[in-house]
């Protein structure tokens, strides 16, 4: 019938990452209907809308989640509904089980996880499969970075961009030989020169896509505020805050996971080392926000 559209047991598009599956059920005139599955123990974040006109509704189909509102923990389950309009700050929901949510919004957001990003993420996954010691590294860095940005009161679009840049920050390593990535001994000067090319190579890949505006974040994630990072030796405010956040989270995750050349350090030790270098290599505000995130999650005392 004219004016009627039926979609039987299917989706217009689906994207997946390490914590969620998001399926687009319908869209039109700026409206989107989506079905989202959040994996157990993962986080779902509701961000402030960009404008007074933004309204979002969420209906829990299956599973249980928990939200902390000013110290009060509220559990939500099947048939519970929550909505957002003129939200003042980001709200964190934690999936106690696998959770399936139906959502309706009058703003388009599905495009943030486009096919181009999925293709680039496949490159990142290839990198991590080349080196078992860095498997899932980018996903962990992205989660740390997003939580740190929320703590620093970033806007929704900034957080979305940071999440994508974090997921893709190491894609340039696809050009590094596997024997260099896995080498258990100290790298030679020539090998380290290859490693130092990966931020630029990753940025070049991004600049060929619709997400070219995120390339500088990827390119700068190994810069340090004292000018002793790479590839350009940028200092202080020359480095994007998003890149500074990835730099701190990247360092922490690398230190707290096993590597070919050493065993993992404890979270307490890694964070102590990073805090010692706050104001030297790392932005003090970023370090403080990340430290608060780890404390709240019980990863450090």
C-alpha cells in the first residue's frame, strides 16, 4: 500500500564493535529507530543532545542494566523506559547482563559508525591479530579515552570523534613487519624508525575518508607536551587534547598488558609512573581525569 513500508526480520544496516551491536530499523525526516544490544559488563552512555530540540527515548526489551544518579544506583530491566531532553551531563549505564534496547531519536547518529569506519577497523583488527600481545588493545584504549573525556566534560560530538580516533589510533601499524611488532628484544634504530611512522601512516589512511577531520588526532597520539614525542616533536598546546587523552590511555594499557619483552605491570604501578610524568610528558588535567576514572572503577586505590 502506498505510504506503508514493511521490513520483515531484517535491518537497514548493522554495525558491531567489542561492546555493542547497533541495528538501524528505520529512518526518515531526521528520525531514527534503532535496536541496540549491549554486552554484559560493558557501558552504555547517554550524551547531552546538541540543541533543545533533541529528544531520545529508550525501551529495554531484555536484560538488566544499572545507572548511578548522584550516588543512587537504579536498576532497569524489561519494559522499563528512559528518555532524554535537555540533558545536563553524560549519564553512564552499566550492563549487568546482555541488554537489548529499542531507541527512537529525532537526530541522526547512526552515520557515526559508517562502513568506512568499519573497513578501517578491520585493518586495526588485522594489526592486533599480527601481535597477540596487543589484541583488543584499541578497544580498551577507546573505552578509557571515552570515560576520561566524559570526566573532562567534553561535548557529545567530541566524545564520538575521540572514540572513533581511539579505535583507529594504531591502524598505521599495518605497515610494520610482524617480526618488528613481536620482537622480544630492544629495537634497532632502523626498526624504531619504522614504528615511529605508524601515527602518520594511520592519519594518511583517515585523510582518504569522510573522517579526515580525525586524522590529526591519530597523527599526534605519540606527541608529548615536552616536545620529545613523535612524529613532529609538538609541545604543549600544539597537541590536540584528544591526542593527549589517547596518549595517556594508550600508555596505561600498554604498561598493564603483557608484551613480548616483559610481563604486565600492575595498574597501581603504571598510574604512579604516569602521574610522575604529569606536566612533563603528559597533560596534568588529562592525567587527573584518567586517575579519577580508574579510582571510581576500583582499578586503583
